[in-house]
C-alpha cells in the first residue's frame, strides 16, 4: 500500500509529537515508559527481519547480551567508549548470528525456534557460571557487570537525565523502521517474502535461500546488539539472567507478533500497546499481584493469534482508512479498484530476440541420465537433446519419470548417473537457483504461488533474477504478465487465484527470469478448451518472439500435437521413442504404452 | 573411580527415566497432531499442583492421586485441543498456512497457566512428604531413591502401554493413520479432529501421571515449567520426533550425559553439555536417534 499524503502527514505528526514530548513531560516515570516503547519497538523491528524469512527466533536475547557485554567489557577493560563498543558488539553479534544461523536455517518452524532457544541457553548458562572468561575477561558470572558511574559524560554514552536516552532511543527506533521499510521495497524484501511463501518456487526463480536468510539474520543481529549496548548504558547494569534469558527473547517476539511482524510499523504498534501496559501493571500491581502482567501478555497473545493472526497493524490501518474515507480525505481501497491509480509505464518492447545459435550444439543435452528412489528406478539411461528455439513435448503415462527429468534438469535432484549440459555447461552439482541464473525457467505440476504476495509481486520475484532495481523489475514483470495476458489481475493475492490462473502466473514468473529454456509441467491442466487454445497460442508466440526453447510435459495430446515440433515418449523411466508428433502418434509402441487404441482410431 | 562412574551412570539413568516420563506425552502429541506444545511445562506444573493439593488438603498420597489426576488432565487436554487448537487447524486448511501460529498460541497458554499459578499459589516451593514410597533401598553398593526408581519404572510402563495402545487397538490404528496422513485418514472415515482431541488428551494424561509421580521428590512452583519443558523438547528431539519410545531413549541419553558430565565439571555447567548435544543432533541428524518423521 503506498503512503497517501495523509499517511505521511500522520507519520510526520507522530514524529513531531515524540520529539516534543520531553519539552512538556519532565516526570521521569513517563519518560522511562516512552524510552521502553522505543526500545522494544527497536528490538521487535530488528527481530522481525528474521521472521520475514519465515523463521521464528526465540533466542534473540543472545545477540542483545553479546552487544551489552562487548561494549561494557571494552569500556571497563580498555576504556573504549561505548559509542564505538556498540559497533564492535554489533559486528561480533553479526558474526555469531551468521555462524549459528548458517546450519540452523536448514531447519524450519519449531526446529529452528528450538535451536535458537538452545543456543541462548548455552550462552546464558556459560556466562552465569564463568567468573573469568577467555583472555581473562572478567565476566563475573551471575553477578553481572556494573558500569561505573561517571556522571554527565556524553563521550562515553552516560547521561544524568533521561532526556538524552529518550532521543537516542527515538533515533534507534527510527533507524530500525527505516531499515525495515527500505528492505521491504528492495529486492531482498521481495525475496524474503518469496522464501517465506514457497522455498521450491523461490529457488526456481534464482534465489539462493541461504544467502538471503543469512543477510536478514546478519542485519537483525547487528541491530539487536546495538540495543544491547543501549540497555547496558541506560541501566548501567548487565545482568546475564535477564539479558540472555529466553523470557526476554519471547517478550521481544511477542511485541513483534502482536503488532504484526510482516509490516514495517507493526512492531512499533505492538510496543506502544504492550510496553506501557506491562510497565504500569508491573509497577502498580507487581507487588500484590505478581505475574499479572505476564498473565495478561499470554492472554492477549492467545487472543491475537486466534482472532488477528497477522497482528494488530492491518486491522488498525483498515480502520484508519475507513476514518479517512469517512472524512472524505482520500479514497483508498485496494489499488486495483482505486480510480486514477497511476498507470504503470507502458511496457517496453519485449526483450530483443536472442540470436538463435548458428552452431549445431544443442541447448540442453542429456546423456545416460538415471535416478533411483530406494528400489524404484524413476529414470534410467535417458537421453534427450533440445535445440535453441525448439518446442519439445515430453509425454508418457503417469509415473514414467517425466517430472523427475524436469527436477534433474532444473537441479532439484542430483542424478545418480549420466550427464546434463546446458549451453555447453554441466549442470551436475548445481543448485536450482544457479540453474535459473544460467537460463532455465520452470513451472510446477502442483502450482506453487507465493500465497501472500500479489500477482505482480510474484512475477517481480522472477524479474529480480536479471534486474536489480524495483522499478526495472516492475517493468519486466508487467511485460511478462502482458505476454500471458494476465496484467489486469496484477493486484490479486497468490492464494486467491484459481488453479488455471496460478498456472498462468507461474508461466509469467518463469518468463520474467529471462530463460533460454522453459520447462513447463502440465501448464494447461485444469483449463477449459478455449483457455487451453489461448495459452498454447501465447506460448508459441513467446517462443517465436523470444527464441526460447520449451519442453512441455502434458497429457493433453491435442495440445502436444499442435504445439510441439518434436515429441519424446517416456515409459518406465526410459525413452521409448522420439520423433515428429505425427510419427509418434502412429507408432504402435506409443499406442500400446500410452496413447491407447482409442486415440489411434480417432 | 569406577564406583563413582557407575554411581553417576545409575543416577543418570534414573534422571533420564524422569526426563523420559515427562517427555513421552509431548512426543505423542507432536507425532500425531504435529503441534509443538509449548505449554507442556505448565501443564506438568498444573498436574503437580493438582496432585499436591489433593495431598495437602485431603491427605491423598500422590501415587493414589493418579487415578484422579490422569482422567482430569485427559479432559483438560481434550478441551485445550478442541477449543484452542482446532480453530487454528480449521483456518489453516481454509487459508494460508501459519505453522508457527499454534506454537505461539501454546506459548501464550503457557504464560497464562504459569502466571495464574503465580497469582494464586505465590512463588513458594511446595513439596509433599509421604511415608509410603519414600526413602531409599540398597542397590549393589549404592542406595537408590525409591520414588525416583518408581518414576523410572513408570516411564517404561507408560511407554509400553502407549505402544500397545497404538499398535493393538482400533483407536491406536486411527491415531496412527491420522499421524501419517491427515487427509487420507479423513477420507477413510476417521474423524480427524476427534482423534486429535483424544491424542492431546492422552498425551496430557500421561504427562499428569508422571507429574503426580514426581511430586514426592520434586518441589512444585509456578516457574518450574519452562526448564522441564526444554528438557522434554530436548529428549524428544534427541530420541526422534514422532517416536514415543524414542522420547524415553532421548530422556535416558540426556540424563546420563548430564549426570556423568557433572563428575567432571560443575553441575550447572554440565547442563551446557546436554544443550550442545541437543544442538548437534538437531543440526546433523534432525530426525533424531529413532525418528521417523521428515523435517
């Protein structure tokens, strides 16, 4: 949703109010509450970057602790100012985060969450039991570190009043929001949404999942550690039980979840609601009713997850939009419905046709390919070549091994034997994203749209394979959507599409990566006769204009016969025969194995 | 030296039986319902309070409270699944899948339960002193605690009982079929949501039985849940997610590692060993030692 002038006005107003608060409010209790709001909003924003990659970290306090201990020890041992120690701690936390994240990101869901908890617990138990750490560092075990008070000393990040901490906290919150805002609009934002949406599809579009997960992790750890130094300087006490505790990590995650971690302002909203509530309950009723604030936290969390699974941000924004509409200030809705929405620039002419290779070397060359799953031989001694610009039909009964061949050509499976070369380069040992980068695009038999992204964003993920800027990606994506005549539905969400529509989006997504070879797995299944004819026509046109090669797996013989220039028939993992469509259709072996007598008679 | 080592091994096995006893319920629920029950620790705490108050107010021996606490927590578990978790499954089927939603829901439930206990029962540590089933008995050259040995035996009995139930009864067949493929089981006429309810009830009941049996030697307090829940997760992951006997094996491994490591380093630092072991297994062999589920 693009920001309307009123949104911008609201953000500016909120910032001005925040900036002016210390001029009006001098009660340190209230200032403290504001500082906590900024602090938790900052931490939850930083935490949400890992959540954007679809992973739940319940151990972020580890990075908070690393930041606090690093800057404090540097200050106490070497007299280094915490302003610098802050950066050192952040870099150390980033390094640790990447080292821990690298193996942990292979795990998903609860496994990842449990690993982060385990890591944090290891660190906490270690610090709580270590008086003198490596290099003689005085960790002072469970006692923690007390930062010597030097009075008003801005050079070493110490202030007497709360106001300077207030502005530092505000600046940090703005920093985190800005980082998250810009990430969302850049390639990495689209990529993380894709990884969250469907990992296989993300890889097919050239995304190296590990790299992008680790970038998100690195930025998140860096920011979190900055928060650790802030905590240390504000409270002048580094306490391992609190700072490295899982409780704190869960509190941070809660703020993000309740506010809405998928949105830029969600963590801020979560913090504005939760931080004062918990501080007031803890302060006012903590003595008589210990546990009340966490009881309420738990209750709110359950209610939010049950009734507002995406957090409070979206419903609040919808409410705001209705108020604005009621006041007649703006007419907002989903951009597709909004009249006068800025028309995207007319798609530039299609990318220049790649000169067809004059050489006779095939584009894709498969030799002696074999794949076994346990005792099942899925593909055996399979040969196939495809020339530039050729449309080849790969047919055969269910279970013949067609999709397995696709999965090996797109590097999802490694073959047990045989060679696959694409444009003269061997594909053996490559990852799917590398295959995509070389120019192999694919669609999936069971479609894999990114469910929470719009059609346009889905296709833009593909476009980012060859362009960097969001504007360029948008242009390429619209061009690809135009090719499959689907640009009018660009603002629909992935999970709202019908099966036939998903197939078309997948074709557009693959086209946007600028492939030289397109692997289409049953692209017209589920379409009616008119739609089928239409999509087939579009595919042929794409081939003619862009000169790409297509391998089509399809059971609709009419489609195969009309579109393909050559047909290969697979049976029980092997290639039974290959030739012009008409020849294959007449061949008795094809009739016996797949087509059937009815087809031959027809 | 050998004697000390043998002693720590036996102590470790008893400790492992304790971990295993509280982990098998978690494993059953994870294997079938595929929910990581973050409220596991607080449900254990609640069961222990129930058993404790039956002793403190009515004088019921904790072992004799098992026939009361077990069914009571079956009903509680059934209700938690039916009221809290089922709506999530219904929504998940209809809309976007939020695998972390249930996990967080249960984390919220955990906060609610443990802080309710704190509000009502205060942070005091409470223990039951019983005459029947207390004390020690001689075992070779050492003296073993009777209640800890009873929990060790109970862990094996419950594991065997669950295995029998899953393998030999019609209910067990339904439960296993749902665990393997929810849609296919539904198509075969199994009421999946009812099976989930019953499984969650069973897992909670088994946990509650273990809870009652540890009351004689383990102090109850509102904050006891999370540390024991983490131990249970570790036992389940070590043994293999989805395998009930695996949870017991994982618990035993954990107990022995902690107990033997404590011979060489301070006991608190020994906990690091179990976490490191856990992290290594999770990262190198996420299926665990006996697991059947893919990650």
